[in-house]
């Protein structure tokens, strides 16, 4: 069966088994554009509506149980409704959820995060987007410069500065190494476009050239590009970026909203210790399932806040419930937890590689820690342009629906990975996924 036939059949099956989701979605769409709370939730054919989740399982309103590897866009490495996190939230909520004053618990949480991600100081906010916005502003104050280098195609949240050149159209922005800037949606400021320099991942030569103008305040990048599948840095790339930033007085920001507390206990810093940034941005997993953002790093840069030269506002910054949930999550996700996840990850990768080989699937497998995926390109792309050329988006979509119809919830599309969670420890726990993929490969033969 070819991909088109498979997709057509699976969409029919999907629609047949999710009628309650579809009719609820129609009701939701009366008051909510597209029936969802974020554009990324409006995934084709239509989003499923959920009502209950526990451990590795999530249940939709049609009564189907899914092995949840979507994990709330990769946040829930601890699994759903973990008793320790539930207990921490309940305990705190009875003592008040929000004071807009410091708490002792915030101090402990900060110690945990600063130790884990090698930060001298940090500030909490409420989303990954806020974290990248604040970190970029700090970099500008610190350097007295305004330009920002970002990696073409990556995602760093939804404020204007980082929505420039997020998945641009190569026909519009022209060839590498110096593509034009393209706003990714309407309504972004023209003036801000002038501040952004998009460059290609894994090209440290052009970065060196651009930084030598000494006009660039910050380079922001994901150390592993987790919004284009899973694109690892080529050997030496991150170290060269680190050296170039140091040489030219540019602040290096690692956006670890996805990699932090997923790819290893200490995030990407544990994997690339010779390339550590000046500032980290964190989110997702570190909030224990509640909204969170964190930015922090070098003492002298964070001192700009204490000195009143940079601010960092937010009514809900340091929210006591998020701190309680985040602290419980960080304690649960200790070094042993990542050893277990990594072990499971390797076993899964081995099985998937065998499957790819046996069925000559045009796919590659990659991952680390809690992050893993089967990506529909013949090999790992090195940057956004290669990603566009190599990835078969239709196959990725077919794979997602195929698995959803067989009780596995992945993150949809070609951009995301699967996220393993704490309740999964043995390869047998991934049975619906491994079986589903064997069936898919056989159907495609
Ligand atoms: N940076 C990265 C790398 C992300 O993946 C995301 C969200 N997917 C963000 C920033 C933005 O985080 P949030 O959605 O919490 O604003």
C-alpha cells in the first residue's frame, strides 16, 4: 500500500472512532477560534478532546486509551497525575496558590535548577516564550547592542523577535548563507525584522563572520534542534559557536525549553560541557505540568536585574503552585530516572533501526534521555533547508494517524519527537508503539 492509500484509509478510521471529539470540538469552536487554546493544538485532521490522564495513559472523550508520548508537547516527563506532584500541588493550594511575594520554596526550587543547569542565578516567569523574550532583552542590556542572531527554522516562542524566520519560505528568503528575514505571520513589527539575522544551524563559519561586526547582542539557539525533528549539532559546532560568541562579546543563549530536563538530567549542558552558554532558557518539564518559564545563567549578566538596569516582570512569576509542582518534578526526575529513560531509549532505538533496515523505510531514528523519535527523512538533516528537502511530511502525518488509531498518541507532524515518561521503564511498556510501527512497516511493504 502506498502512503496516499494508507493515509486515506487511516483518516477514515480516525474519523469513525473519534465522533465524540469532533462534535465536542464543534461546540468548543463557538467561543474558541478553531476550538483550541493555541494554534499548535489545531492539528489535522482535527484535535482529539481529552478528559482524563494518569501515568503514561491519556483518555479521549470517545473512551479510547492512548500511550501518551505527546506528553503535553514534551513537558510531562514525570507522567500524568504523579502522586508526588498531586500531593505537592494539593498541599500548597491549601496554603494559597499565589502571593506575588517570595517564598522559601522558591529559594529551594532555584537551588535545584541552578545546580542542575549550571546557572549562577535565575528568574522565573510563566512560559518558554517569556523566558526567551527576557533573556534576549538581558543580552541587549548587557552588550549595549540590539541585533540578534537566530537559527533559521527554529522555534523559540511567540513574541515578535523570535517569530522572525521561524520556518520561512526559502523561495522568499533566498539562499544560504545569508538569507533574508521573513516574519512567520501577519502583525509582526517591520522594525523588529531589522534586528534579526537568521543563520543556518551547523554553520559556524558564517556565524564567525557575522559576529565579527561586533554588532550582535545575542545568539539564540536550541543546542539540539527539537522543533525540526531532532537535529543534533555536528561535532565541534556548538564549541565553535561558544568560542565565536566569547571572541566578539556576544551573549550566547541556549533555548533549553525542550532539551532541559529531557535529553539528560542536566539538559544539553551535560552532553556538550565544552560549549556552555551564558544564559539558559527553560520551560515545559521544569514546571511539573504547570505553566512555567525560567531564564538564568552568568552572575554578571543576572546582576543587571539587581542593579535595576533590566527588569523582568510578571504577576505570576514565582507562583507557589508552579514552584511546588516543579520542585516535586525535579526531585522525581533524579539522575537514576534519566539512566532508566536512557536505557529504554536505546532499546527502542535499536528496535526501530532494525525495523527501518528490514523494511527499507526512508526514516532515521534519534534521541537522548526522554526524547526519541522515528523521523521520516533518509538521514538526519543538518539544518532547516535540508529538513525541508528531506522530510516526507505526508509519511509523518500518516504515521501519526496510524499510531493514534492504535492507541499511541504522538506529537503530530514532522517537527516533534516522542517524549518518554517515568512510568515507562521496560521495552514491553512501549508495546503499543513498537507493535504499531511493525504493522505500519508491513502495510507499507
Ligand atoms: N522554545 C522552544 C525551543 C520551544 O519548543 C517552545 C515551545 N514549544 C518555546 C520556546 C515556547 O515555550 P512556551 O510555549 O511555553 O511559550
